[in-house]
């Protein structure tokens, strides 16, 4: 059984007072297996961020079903959604979403505090993550005292500390310089090697080339997919670039 399954996902937005409607997603179907590293790409307005928000239970589809590890998201009551996200999903945001009045350590602990975990258990979880993520010397610092790349490392730790079923990332390199982006992509590769499943939305061909599979969204549907297999990052980069050119020209698969 797949870890994540999207069946017939449609999303229609209507203007105020029931006027014109916009179809952001028309009929999206795909699966993600446990341990996969999948990137979602597409032009602005293609529906990729809308899709990620639906998978993250931040939005609801007009039609269709998302199933995570055998559980239909539509079956989760609205009052339980926050707990569901905290227990099952790790989310990495483009702009980090760290609280400036909290140290990096406290930012990372926050989802566990909200879950009511004991301090000694929280510390053990962070101890297990800090060294692999390279943040052990940063934990007592505040977000305004560290670089963008270091902030994003802390954000990745916060996403992982709940031991989520899947890690969702929305343009995780979007606010980083080239060096920090490379370091974060190396970190994502390590996280994936640790056994975590990653689903990432990105505009970056370089970021997507590190994934094991790339899905392309066009006009609200899955237009094409590329599997990395034994290809190098550079070969994957070229395949992605060719597909993006085809998308821009309005061509078929």
C-alpha cells in the first residue's frame, strides 16, 4: 500500500457572491511510496502549491480524496486537524516560520510542547537529530543571530522531531543563497537516506534534480513524470530542463 495517494483531486475557487470560478486543480491522481523523495514542478498558477496545501490538510479539495497511510484526510474532523498535522506531517516553509522570541532549540521543541511530551523525551529526540542535521552548536541562538541556511536547518529539525509520516516542503530553497541552497539539498538527501519520505514543491531545477522522481503539473493535472533511476544529478537536471521547455512551449509529453 502506498504511503500517500491522491485520487481525483479537484479544486475550484469561486469569486465572492458566487461569480466566476477558477479551476486550480482538475483531476490529479498520483501515489507516493514510503521512502520516496518526490519533487513537484510547474509554472506559476499551475496548481502545485494548492495541491501541497490540500495534502497538508491546510485546504480541502472540491472533489477527490487524499489518503495518508490508509487514513482519508476527509475523515479527520476539523477540530482534530491541528493534532493530525502535528502527529503525521512535517512542514518546511520557504520563509522558515520561526519565532524570533524563541531560541532555535525552543522553536524545534514547539510541536512536542503542544503535544504534551515530557522534557526528557523531547531532549532525547533533539539529541538524536542535532548532530546529523549539523545544528548542535546553534540550539541556544535566536533566529536573528543565524544565517538563512541555519534557520532552514532548524526548520527541518522542527519538521522531523515529531517523526512524521511524510515531510512536505514548499520552495525550501526559495529564500536561500546558492551556497545555503546546496547545503540544504545535501541535508534533504541525508534526511531521505535516514528513511523519511519527502514531497517538495519547487521552481528550482537544481533542487528537483536531487529528487528520485519529479511530477510536472500543468493546467491543474499531472502532465508528466520523470524517474531518476541511475541517472546523475546533471542528467536529471537536463531531463527536467527539457520538460520545462516543453511545458513553456505548450507541447505534449
